[in-house]
């Protein structure tokens, strides 16, 4: 597996809280939830990386 990229992400506290609650509801870490949400957005935009689906 390729090395994961690291980024600094600044979030509005309300957005962070909403993502944290969503992550807890889905039993994911906040990091995994952000990646999941980004993959959903990529799917909707028809821009899946290398044909991968957010369902993987």
C-alpha cells in the first residue's frame, strides 16, 4: 500500500463537532470519517481516484 499523505486541515469548530458526532455514530475515527466524506463527494462529482468507490 502506498504511504498515506498527511495534511493540516483547519476546520470551523461547529463543522468539527458535526464530523465527530457523525464519526461516532458510524464507529469511525474523525480522520476516517473525513476521508469517507471526501470519497462520497468525489463519487458524486464523478472524480473517483483510480476508479475506486467510497464503498470500499
